[in-house]
């Protein structure tokens, strides 16, 4: 069945790129609402922004969505991943600034509060997108793909010329709540030598050792070190889960990414939905915590 949060959940924190202090409220929503952002600081334009793949307008270092009045909200990927991992289908997100607060740089703070408040089952079956054939996007040595699978699988590899990272591979099938203990606490990361350039671009203005892993030429600068040896690839897959939830529904299929990015993830969704023979809707899908049979539904994409 579809699910929403049981009661409102409030978050407050700094925006990773804007540096602004932001307040955000997750509110229960009706069946078939989906994930919807509302910019409460905007009053002279349409301030409602559905969390959809076709509304992504900026994918450099984060995922940003906007509406027809060019009202936008950025850095949505960690929250979207948390909602996917916790099985939340419908929620209205009131936010008083231009991006989701980064919290500690992972999805864990969102997951913790959702679990504390709880989710409520609703009286309509969950719908998912089932992949029927392999879709691939490649660009400059980077690659992402979606292939048929009976479950939601995310796998990938990264390769950085850095002694702490190097090549890392990881795969996860979203079942039994494992997003919570396998990916949710893995933080975003960046390199000290890139900070000045990012600041000139108006990015990472709120970044710090409290909300990101920061590396210099040979080490991690955070006093607490890494939470996991392969935290980097795990975080990249966390990002991918959030990016692909912008499809509007969970995806039953296997995602693979090689040196992947937010921009490439969005291009993968655009390529998928251009090919109407590559997917179908299925109804009766449970959350990522359980398995259940699904029934094909050949309705057109809403």
C-alpha cells in the first residue's frame, strides 16, 4: 500500500551550496500526491514544485528541480533517498529556502526522524515502474544503465586518483530496510583543492567538516575519519537512489553506474521515458522493506 508520514516532521539546518539557514517541514499527504515541495518563502509566484525527473534543471554537484515560474529547490537527492528507503510515497515538504538542509551530509538524520514519527499505510496500492529492457547512457567514459530485475537493485563503481578512495565497488538490493543500515549514514564528499573554485561558482558555501567528508591530497581531514572504508561509493549509490526516485515511483530494475553523476542519472530517466517499450507500471508493490508479487498495469505515464 501507499504510505505517508504519520505526523509533521521538522528539520532545520544550513544549505550545503547556498549557506543559508533553512527550515523544512514534512507533512502527511493524501493518496497519489507523490513528493511535492512548497517554497514557503515565495509569495508572488507559483511556489509548488513536484519532485519529478522532467523538472530537473541543474545537476552540477547536486540535483535541482523547478516549476514553470522558475521557482526551484536544490540538493533534494539525500532527502529523496531517505523517503525511498523508508517507503514514503506521499508527502508535502514545506521549505523556506532554495535547497534542502544538508544536515550531516548523509540521509541518516532524515531517516531517523521519519522512523521516530513513523509512516502510515494508505488505502491504495503502491505503483512502481518495472524495467522491461536495458537502457544505457554513456558519456566521456561514464556510464549508467537500467536493466530488468524483479527487485530494486543499485550497483556501481567509482575510481578516483586518491589514496583514500581509489576504486570502490558496491551493490545493494533494497529489501528488509537495509537502506537504513547500509547506506543512510554515508556522507557526501569533496576535495580541499576544489573548494575555492566551487565558492567562485556560488557552490559549497555552507560546506564544512560537519556536513561533508573533506580530503586533501592524501588524507581525510575530518577528525572522526570515515564511517565506512567504502563510504564514498555507498554515498554515490545513495545519491543515485534519490535521483531515480524522481521518476515519481519506485523502480523495479537494476541500476548500474560507472563514474556516475547527478546529470547522468537524470539523463538515464529521460532516456527511459522516451522509450515506451522499456517499462510498464505495476501495482501492488510493497515498500523496500518487503517483497510482494506485482501485477502489470499498462496505463500511460501520467
